[in-house]
């Protein structure tokens, strides 16, 4: 068993934000990838640098996502571009825990 202390890499304070995310992975040309469907996820936390979410859809690490943070009671979400920083297995009903970084 490894007894090393983990090093905190976060630059920004995390805020809990329990809301939805909708997005689509973009191709390398910067257009929606027709082979990939729009996916949804549950945002777990949010910071100046990005967010983490739980989803059942596999996304490619270092891929670019055009997505929106959905605001309860509002028809349209807040759109942005995101880079997938990490993808980890998730517990319980979700398959993936994903870290997204703001690009715009």
C-alpha cells in the first residue's frame, strides 16, 4: 500500500453546483462529430477553471466539447467550449466522472 500524501493540484476553489450539463464532442476540425451523440451529465462542482460531472457517455480525454450548463427554470443553458482534462470510472449509477476545463 502506498502511504504517500496526495498533492493538491487545484488552482481554484470548488463550489458545489448540482445541476445538469448538455454537450457534444467536436471533431478536430471544430465541428460537432456526427459519430458522437449529444450527451448529458450531472455537474458535481464548479470553479473558475472548469467543472466536474458524472455521465454515462464516454468522452475522449483532451477532446473538445461544445456544451452548456443548464440553469433550473431557464430554457437555454449557458454555452461554452470545454477541454476534457480527465476521465475516471465513476461509482454507482454513472459510468464516468469527467473533468472539464473552460476554453471560452
